[in-house]
């Protein structure tokens, strides 16, 4: 499908990237992976995500962080101390060349340094700028800090995740921050569209809390359910409470089912037991929530499941169109041929780490494809390259480096 | 409100989406200014799109969790499919037309709409569009430069292509389920999450806008395939990279930090309005560096135990995480959760209450940012506070231009104004079962 030399849909776009950690970098990673030239400004010590693991071969180092690696593919790194007095003209020159600015500094920090939205818009009235912060530019909690846990607990639907006599429990790793990064990319893309079509520059104030409160991660439904009916959404009383709803053990692990579209003929087909569940009691509405019947069903189902592997069960469920998914571990996923044959994994050559395998395209856009054109940058790898493109001469670069503004 | 030019003004999107992932993609596009037209069929019930059932019983609607069956005033109402709490927040800013796509005439009508549209989004079970004769070939014939976004669970090829899935199943397949939940309990205690829908929806909207840019530059449309499972990969980045770098299969960390920062957990707290047992209130606290640890010590009044030099650096705290959790929990358990947040944050420590659904509307941030707005539901069912678009644009503020759309609410607009059918033709199409606002009476 893809002609040789086909470029990504964001080819020709230059992003001035002042984001750090997870959410902002995921937003700009999408831009970079789909063809934009993303110039990542890092402080002299580097993006804080260079300081967290997982470490390559277990040994820490700024070029050995798996977190930084994943979230910064295809970007160019320029080390600039934005608090340094000599930094201002450098930033102005970078702004001149940008099509969009994306930043995730604490709210007000760039304003205080004289490079906030007011300055950006006075330099380039048609330039969009996206600010990604925990609570936005004008909240009573503007200066409050978050982690993935604090964000998901406060603004996401964590309260109803888990079981009742235990504490609520969060998602893996930094999942809530990745959700926000993906949502922020839609705002950035819309702002870029408005700028390209109508010469409209504007400031996009993206609050991660807002993206959790009003996103689609069930919080939206819990909120309106309370508004409509005054009813809470609480954690489940215990594991696997319905008839085929939840996580069940099998011969070699676990499989997950959902009662959301409960249909007995499909179930019987999956089980290979057309004789089961024929009595009238199984066909009453809401049967999958009647405790005695659920127990009776489990008495038949569990022995069936425990004799079969998760792959066998999933295959039977696929054939019968039953909602189901095996619980794969990460090593099983890496070895799974469905995903490798589809091209889900990519590899990239890194100067220090060699060939590295990582998850590749999030989606397939054949006429303007995702591509891995360069590994994540080493700290300051492109400082000279980018600034030369901006018209700084060798003498100026030496001076800037000696002053400590760049590295 | 006078019509304002929004970022996606002038873009028309056909919405054939179901459940959450697809509908979130089109909600984002609609919020950003696109004219999104839901194309629906009164003769076919799509489960999990306008409700679990078209006509839930009054008993069902009175029981169950708010998010699932908390219909307005706990009544099914005259047309329950217009206000199921699980889905209604995804109907803002959208149009709805009805057409019987299972008929030849319906497909002709649909082709006329495709010709007038820029993009189409769908996430039905793999093969559904082809089965009813409106697959990519049909769509391209109607509009050559159409941007088509399909969002199958596992992709359109490979052994898993026909697997039925909700977000939670594909997250299990991608490894998320075994990476989350209580580390000390059996995996059967892991309950559903919905982040797969979130990321797939957001990527979908991003992809459509990107492909429209490509079309502006080249005149070329395309068929985008977003396998929701693959799209979820970014959320598991650290686990994937650990395996790639080190062959390490990470275990469950519960509420602790993936980066090994400590202390990092939920702690019991209290709040105004607690029940007699004072239970089920929680504060999250994340100490992500040594400076924040000093902040936490100060907030707690620098108790003797916290001054232990072994705890000064993260390594020492991580080694004694259980003990720290117990000590901190003792301190938080008698305190109000919001007061704890303000106190801890004033010392630079990330912390916040874990809010249940009854406390969202009252939160100072939610109110200050005006995250919701009162709108009337269709059929006079009542006025309620609905979520607003959540991204703030300084020059083209987004808002609720249309309250949650009822089935077939915009038939007149779409058939007459967009497609140019005459009044007589419109009447004929209504008679032949394309146009209406009610599902067939025999649909339960």
C-alpha cells in the first residue's frame, strides 16, 4: 500500500516541545511518529523521565531509561536552560521557526520567564500554543502537583475500581497520564488545523484533571448516573460476581469474560454442550445476576475452564462470538504471532544500546504512515544542529555554550 | 449562541460507532467543531450504544450502579435509549439521523450522505459493514477522497480478527490486567477498567484530523485501521520496555509507583458527610523525590519516626514502604481528605482525595472550570448537569452547541437540508420505515 517515500500526515510541521515526563511527551511523540519535526527542549539535567527506569540491563544512565526511550522516539533534543538570561533570544528564534508550541511546565512558569503565551502571541500572532498541566491555568488548584495515582484517584474513576472491603486500586504504571497525552494531542491537532486553515493562533489550556473528569474512562457515566438518579457507582462486592462476568481461572492462567451481552446459545456453542442451560430458569431476564443460578452455572463452567488453556478457551469464545480475553503476561504478548505478524512491534538502532524492540504504530494510516525515523535522542544530541538551522553561527554557539545557556 | 468558527468547522463526519471507544472519537471531533451525524437504524438494536436494552424494566432501572442503570429519576422514561447514563455523555454536539441500512433504499440514502461527508468512523465487529454492503468499496465509490477510520479490537487480519471484545478484554490480552490490581489477592479479584476505550477514542480523533491534513495536501483520502489493542500499548510502556531491555516480566504494584518512588499509595481518611462508620474515604499521596519527603514530614509535624536518617533518601524509604504506609495511614485516618490535600500540597506533596461520584459536582476545581452545564433532555425528561468539552481554546471556546442527541432528532435537517430530499420524498421515506424516533416496539 505504502509507496516508497510516503511521508506521515504531519510532514512539514515543526513542534517546539517544552514538555516533560509522560503526558506531554506522549502528545508530542504522536506528532513526531506521524511525521513532524519535534524539537525537544531539555533542561541541562535532561527530561526527568531520563532519571527513572526501567534501566537497560539494570544499569541507570540518562541514555538508558526505558521510559524516556518509549516516549521520545523521532524527536530531536536541544539542551537549553530556559532560566538563563542568554536563553531568551534562542527561544525567540525557535518560536520563529515553529508551527506549534507544546509545553507542560508548571502553570505560570513560562509567563514568569517572559516566554509565556502573551510573549509567544506577540511574536507570532498565528502560532498555536498548547499548555498541558495538572489543573489548568486558572484553577484554585493551579499550583497543586499530581502523580498518575493522584490524578486517577481524584479526577478519574478509581473510586469504583477494585473490591468493596479493600481500597480502590489504580491502573498500571502511568496509564492515566498516557490517556491525557493522547487527549492533549487531539487539542493540539485541532489548534494546528485552525492555524493552518485560518491563520488562527490561540492558547490551548489543557488540564489533565478536566480530561479525566470529562473523558470516557467511566467517570463520565458515574457522574451523570449520580446526577440522574442520585446513585453512586461503587466497587464490586467480590470477584467474578455474575454469570460469566469477570476473571476466571483456567488450566494455565486466567481468562476474562463479560456479561454485557449475555446470550445462552453462544455460550453453549462455546462450551460445546448444547444440552446445558435448556431449562426455563436459565432464560429469564437478568438470569446472569441471580446468585443461586450463578453458583449452579459456575459449578458446570469452572471444571470446563480448568481443563482448558486460556488460548483454547479464547479460541472457543471467538468461534462462538462470546466476549472474552485471556490474561496474557508481557512475555506471552511479545511472543504472540498475531501481533508480530501484523507488525505491531518495531525495532530501532540506538547508538549506545544497540537494536531495541518496542511497541510500534498505534494505528495504520497507509497513505501517510507512522514511521520510526530516528531513535530517542541522546541528551543535547541536536543542540548544534537545530541552532545552526536557526541561523546561529559557530561563534555564537560557543559563546552560548560557555555561558551555560546551552549544552 | 451565535455560530462561531471552531477548529473543525466545515468538516462533516459520519458516525457509525458503538459502545465507548468509537463514540469517544466522534465526541472529540464534535466538540472540536465537526458536524458529526450519528447514522442509526430503528429496526436494529446495537447493544451497548444507547443502553443495554432499548426498553429496560422499571425494576432494572431502580437497582444497580449509577453508571449502569441510573436513568433520570430512576425511571426508564418514554424513550430510554435517549438517556442511558452509560452512554448519554457521548451524545453532546452530535446529530442523529435514522435510516434502514439493511434495505437497498437505505444504502442509496446513505451513499448520498457519504458523498456529502469528509470522514466516517466505525468500530463495529469486524466484517459488519461488508456484511450489510457498505464496506470500503461502497464508501469510496460514493466519495473517493473519504477519510475512513475503522477501529477493530485486534485488527482486520490475523487469527484474532473476529474476536468479540470490549476494552477490558483487549487490555487483558495486551497484559494490562495482570499488571494491575491487588498484589496480594488472586487475579480473579481484578475488576474492569476502561482506559482502552479512552486511548483508542483519542487516537481515533487524532488520526482523522491528521488524515484530513494529508488530504488537504494531496487530495487523497484513506482507510485508517486502528486496532484498539495495539493502541493501548503506550499505557504499558514501562512494562514493555522492561521486557525488551531486560527480559523482566513485571508484577503487580497495586497503588505503588512504577518508578519505585516511596511512599506512594492510598491512605484511609475521613470527610464531611461520612456514614456512621466513617468509612471508604481515601487520600492518595505520592512522594516522588527527597524534597517531597521533607514536605511530607513537615506536613505531619515532623514526627520522631520520620526523622530516621535511613528514610532521607528514596532507597531507604522504598525498603521500608510497608512500615511507612502504616505510619502515614495512622496520621491520615482521623483527618478530612480535602484538608489533607490542601495541607500536603502547601508543602509541595502530590496528594488528593479519591472522589466518589457524589462529590464531583461540588469540587472547587470542577466548579471553577465550569466542567458541566445544565441542559434539557429530550422528551421533557428534565434538566441535568452534563459534561462539557474539556479542552479550553482561548479564541474559539468549545461548548455544548447541542444537548445529548435523541435518536432521529435531526432527520429533518439531514434529509431535507444536507441531502436535499423534498417534503414529499421525506414523507415517503418516513412511511417506508427509514425515518422516526422510536425503535421497533418488539425490540426489548
